[in-house]
C-alpha cells in the first residue's frame, strides 16, 4: 500500500511501502515486527483449496467490481485422510468396547460398574460431539494487496466501509486504566481510513477517572498516532511497544527517528504520570468545589475539570451517584476528523516531530456510560454492548463493528483491513455476519502453566469450524456486520421491504432512521451536528429502560439473561443462516492480558462453562434453536454447551483410588487385564488423533499437554462448580453470578509473573485437593502393599496392581501444575516438588506397613 500521504477525505494507509506478499503484513522499518503467530500462512500440511474459484474469477474479469479477497487452504490429503480414518476406527473401537463391557458385566461392585458404564457412554458421546465437526479444517488468509487494489483509489482516497470499534470496561480497579487507554491508543493508530473509523469506550462503572483518562488520550494521541504512521510502528499500543521493542541505537537508525522516539517516549512517560495522578487530582478538585458550596448544604459531589458536577459515580457515593445507580452519559471526546474538534482538553501542540506528509488526523472518540438503576437488570456485558450499538448508530452508523475487551490491543495495524477482506469478498462476503480472530496473550508465563494460550482450541477447533458454517463468537476481537446484530436475515434469505419497527428496536426516531439507512446501505461518512438536542437523544438510547418491551437482548443485539453472551449471540446469528469466518494472520492481529493466577483463571472458567450450561437449558438449546443452522455446526454448539458435564464422571474416576485402602482386591470390571488393555488402546488412539491435529493446527506438544493438564484441573474444580451452579439455577431460577476477572497483578516490580506464585484458596479447589491427596495416598499405599504382599501375590495380581498404579501416576502428571500452585513461591524451583513427592510416597508406604504390622500384632494377640 502507498506511503503515508494526505488525502482529501482522510482515507490513508500508513505502511512502509507496498505489500510484496499479498498474504502477509509487511514488517516495519523502525519499530518491531508484529508478534508472530504460532504458524505461518502456508504450513507444510496445507494446500490451496480455491484454485478453481480463482481461475473462474480471473476468467470472469472480476465482474461487478468484486474480487477474491482471501485465500483458502485445506489440510493435505496425506494427513487429512489418516486423520479421518483414525477417527472412524476409534469410533468402532469404542462401540466394540461398550459391547464387550456389557457382555462381560462382571464386577466386584456392580453399582460402581453401572456408574462406570454410564460415564464411559458419556465420554464416548462427548468425544464424538467434539470430533465430528473437525472433519474438514479450513484456513483462510486475508489478501491485503487485493483489498488495496480494488478499494483504494490512486489519489489516496478509499471506498472501504466504515467501522465502529467498541471497547468495554467494567471497573477501573480490576481492569487497570493503563490497559484500557493503551487499547484505545492502538485503535486510534490503526491503518484504516480515519474518516471511516470511530472508537467508543463503554464504562460500566460510570467513573470520572475513565472519562478524564480518555481526555488525556486525546492529548497524547496527536503525538503518538503520527509517530506510528510515519515509522510504521508495530505494535501500536505504546506500553507494549516500549516494553517489548529494544530501544533504538545511534548508528543503526536515522537520527530523525532517534529524536522522535525519545520525544514520544518522554511524552508517554508523562502521560502515564498524569494517569496515575488522576485520582488525587479529581479528589483535590472536588474538595475545592465542595468547600465552596459547603454553605449551600450540597453533598460531596465529584466535579469535572470544567466545574460541572459529574453525572456518574461519585468518589463519595450517594443516591443517584454510586456504582449501579447513576445517570446516562455520552460525551464526544474527539469529534469526526472532518470537523477536527476536541471536546476535552486541547492536544499537545508542539510535538517537535517532523511529520512531513503523514496524516495527523484522528478517528472520532466517544465516551459512553449507560444508565444504571437498581430497579433494572443491566444484563452485564451484553447490555453495555447493546448501549454502544445504539449510541454508535446515531453518531457514525458504520456498516461494520468490532469489539474488544479493554485488556486487549491491536498488535497488527492492518488487522481491521484483514477482517474487511472477508466481508467484501465476492464469494460469500454479503452472507458473512462476523469475522473472528484468534485470541493471543502477551503476559503468560513462558511455560504457560495453566494453558492460557489455549492454542488447541484457537488454532485447532476454530479452524475446523471454519470449514463448516464458521467459528463461534468468542467475546472479543470479532468484527460484525451491523445488520446481523440487528437480527436481520442474510441476503440470500432476506425478505423484501423490511421496516424498522419501534416495537422491535425502541421508540427513538433518530435510531429507527439509522436502522432504515443501514438496511438501504445509505450512510453518510460525516456524523450529524452534535448539539444539545442530539446529545439528549444520544443519552436516551443508553438509558436502562430503553430496551424494555423491545426485542433487544432477544432477537436484536447481544443476547441477555446468560453469563456468556458471546456464544449464544453467535448461535442466534448462525441460526438465521449467516456464516462466519476465522481470520488467521502471520502476525497476530490482537494481543491481550490473561489471568495467570490459578484462582482467577478458574473463576473465569466457571463463568464460561456455567454460561454454556445456561444456554443448553434455554430456548437457545442447540437441539431446538437455530432453524437455518447446518447439522455439524449444530453438533459443535451442542458440544460447547454440555462439555462441563463430563467433569462429573472425571471427578468420580479421579477419586476412585481410595479403593487402594480396601484390604481385598476390588475390580471394576472382570477380566481386569483385558479391560485395562482395551482402555489403554482407546486412550492411546485419542492421543494419536491429537498428534495428527497438532500437526495440521501448528501447535506444539507442550500446548497439547498443557491443554490436557488444565482440563483435568478444571474438571475437578471449575466445571463441577458450574454444574452445581446450574443445578441451583434450575431449582431457584438464579443465574450464574458475573464476576469481572481481575487484571491487577501482585505488587512485585522484580517479577512480572508474581501472580503465578500467589496461591489464593477458594472452596472450589477442595475437590482438586481431595483428588491430589487420594492419588498421592493411593501410590503410597500401593508401594506399602507391595512390601507387605510381594511374597504372596500371584503374577496376575502383580500385573493388576501395576495397571492400577499406572492410572494414579497419570493423574499425578495431569495435576502437576496444581501441585506447583500449592507450593506458591517455592514453585520457582520445581525440583523441590520432584524430590518431595517420592518422599511423601515413601512416608505413606511406611505408614501403611507400620499400621499393617500393628494390626496384625493386635489380631494375633
């Protein structure tokens, strides 16, 4: 794409020369190359799957001005065919195993045998639900060069669609302000036409500190954004850039860049100081204003810099000004670039940067805090997103929308253009409702102890769904078509003459008019004049009562009454016949922050899995909902909603080693040796299939192993807790409690992974601790029994004992990360655990031998 140059309408791309490879984002000259994904665009196990389509498009000459804007790849037959064959073979093996167990229904404890049969049937069923949608993995790579060729004009203007970017934050304490502001800065600096981009920050706390932090962004961005455009900086979140990119050295870069770098870094440090000082500044200012009004008997209000009382949450909360109870707020911090007005503090005027031909303009920036009232259900994140959806419709009404959690930032400046490739592609672009990106995290410990990267899911399962109707919506880093969020059917099955009805969308005339314009694809680039009347209407559409009696949260917008609005919103859209796409890029599009503390990670899992179960027991059940959803896509959604139930049987099996304490031998199935051999064959086949999956997915064995380990930890803690919550919900009609995952880290400047070693005990960890103790004890008792009975056991009994012990050792390997978590800071030296466990096994064995001798002496006496 072209070098930075001013354009008549501000539509520019700031890149470092042209794209030599249409599939890859070019690396920048002075910054750092964007963080790379785990695999390249073309892996050795992938082959082009769209040659015929490209040949036909070339022969047609690109009719109607539409082009093929992404490349499609499928897994090579040399890997895909054995993969499919092995799935079928294992399915047959599982059925034969079930038949054999039922035919040989012999056990020492029949009730336990019956329970194990039920568990094995469920394991087989859940495995099938997980495996069937993976028969046709597809990788899709955006073609940015083709996008430029067909949608950029030679004079520098563009005809790309508008994009509204939503950022959501719920609490400035649990979600640090610096993270949120870096997210916003990366959005303002993204490579996309500035007049077709708008950023909306939703603050569910209604705190003045977030608004004033956004004003500070408006002062720093006029320096940061041109700097990024001029030198093609990657990533474009300053905190990540200055932390991860090595400082430039004199002699290796131009003196001009060195001077600009130092200037921007100095201003960013001052920007962070101003953010840190905001709480004190707001408190002192408010104290001054309150002291001036003390005689009037006013309450201790919180005051804005312009001397106006803040309509949101006050520092000293009072009725109508506290968290969960405050007025609606909508403020334009940075107006549309065509008007170039700053509604907050003025930006830095003397940047001392030689901008040259680089465009200095910024996208529109808006602060939104929906009304909160204890009399209304605020519907968690879904309610905040719907408020943003309505507010943005009045201002910019962009055709496309992308949402981010506040702890994510744009890591690849061409990410938005990449998603647009799928929306504008001639093949099925008009019927594509959303484009989901993989989630990546840059704060995870090097060994990824708790499987935060989750690459088996993001790089495996999602690519598999890409070969069906498309990936599910994953909550962040997802670009939507506005009409799909409005509940409008895709073009191939849409009725004619659709009207925007107040009973469905609410009674705002301006909003209904925006819906009609969206249906006609009639949008103005420049938003309407912002006067008091318009601002009043803008605040009205974000009141807590606006969507009552309408289809908001049901058939329109993000879905309500569920803890995980993402999966059910995606299901509703797929059910209308839309498809989705999965966008993979050589350099990760977005990066974020993951909870590396075990307790916080498990709280997150409880909410996700609990929400999945809620979906199963709702009218959005995959069995009955979504009349246009494809069969295998329905299977995948069914798997997403019932997988937590598997943990119940895993927990029972994991606690079964207590039977080692029984003096006599107890067999769950006879003949036991053959039973264990069958079981081992089936388990080995799972991992053979997994080995083939990680080949085409491009993940490592460590990723796969961490996935297995954390699933065991979750299956003995978070997942059973979610099942319990669901049972309580069905009985009491109380939903899953929404708990914002804390992104605050332990205070340790010398260790960025200090949170990893902070063990926070919670009741949900009791079952996991019980499983760990049971298996440690079982191994110790098994060693003790070996000492006591080694001379009397037959070869068969020794074999049975060894096979049983193999199960206990396997569980210990799976619970290894949990054992490290218990150790706290001692876990920095894992060798301690390696030494400690054999000592504990030996002590338990000695204890068993001692008790056995003591009891034998008592009986003889």
